[in-house]
C-alpha cells in the first residue's frame, strides 16, 4: 500500500554555507497538472532545470510556488568601479560653472557621484559555488517538509473519503433491503388504478397488464444499485492501493453521482428517494475532498 498525498502543502527552510544564507519556501495547492512557478535571484537562474527536476522527482500534481531568497555575507554580490578621470572632469566643470555664475563653490562628492558614468555597479551573472550549495540544501529541506505536509493531509483526506464510502455502503444496503417492498407497493398502486380505470372505460385488460409491466420495469433501480456498489468497491480498493489516485477517484465518484441521479429519477418510493439524496450529499462531499488528492 502506497501513501496518498494531498496537493496542498507547505515547506520552508534556511541553509547556511560559508558566507551565504539561502531561504527556500514552497507553497502547494491543487491543480489538474504539475505547474511550477519559480521565483529566485537572477544569479540562481541557471539552476532552474535542476530545481524543476528535483521537484518532479517528488511531486506529480499541483501548483507549486517556489521562492528562493539569497542573503549575502562576506562574499561580494558584484563589483563597483569609479571612473576617477570622469569624476575629476565633472568636478572641474562644476567649479568652472560656479565661477562664471558667481556662485559659491560647494561641489561635493555626493554631487559628483550622482553623475552618469562616474560610479558603475556590475552584478555577478551566476551565484558562487558556495551560494549554489546553500540553495540546493535549502530547497531539499523545504521540499522534504512540503512532502511531509502533503502526506499528512493526504492521510486525513483518504480517511475521510473511506469513512464516507462506508456510510454510503450502509445507505445502499438500506435501499437494497427496501427495494422489494417498494416495487410491490408500486405494483399494487398501478393495479388499483388499472382496476378503477377498467370499470369506467371499456379497455383491453391485457393491454393494461402490459403497460403495468412496462412501468414496473422502468422503475426498477436494481441495475443502478449494482453499479453503485461496484463503483464504491473500486473506490475502496483504490484507497487501499494508494499512490497517485486522485483522478481515478474523481472519475469513480462522478460515475456514482450519475448512477444515483438515475436511481432518484426512476424510483417512485419516497423513502428510497430520501436515501438516494443522502447518498448524493455524501458523494458531493467526497468529491470535494478527492479533488485535493494527488
């Protein structure tokens, strides 16, 4: 038996290596397919294929938002250069202009530094090996925590679905036990109507008997009940096997809803109709839970 995982989960971790600190956060919600949304510093962009492969090895479905934040310690994140010749020319030009305009010579370093081209900052295109290792460590830890949370919620979801499946099985047994009496009551009602109509109208009794047989056959829900019980057993077996089974469970529950809808439309017994509505209600709740299963 394999574990059942929810598509909802959360993982967070921090890794320190050398002078680098990396924070990794992963948020997961339900989705029809595996949808990865990565947000990280440009210096870590070259790790994207590796990160995607790492996540795919653990997760098959869900929308995952992955955040990596890089904090730098003693290591530089880039280089800063000063064009001293340009700075000197800027200072000379400013003083000359102040003299011509008869202004105070209050040229400062801050004024010169703000001029285009005087100070140039260039960022590194890739993270250092130390930063890469820290990012990998943080992501692996966050991914493990995400998987743990998805497993824990998946266990709770499967237990809830299994419990509702058991309740539905009990209701179906009640429906099955009440079918003979319901069919007999319907048959009696039809015969009384035929008898009353025959007294008022000169109609062929044999034709009425055929109509009765046809109406009784149309109201027979034994086939729907059998298919419902079969689908329910498949749900139980699927939960028992575990693994990636959310889509299969969703399909089986849709089939159950279709069968119970047909059963409700066909039966004319009030008690069975009420029980069928109870089954439908439980199936709808099961479906909501199953749509979060991977």
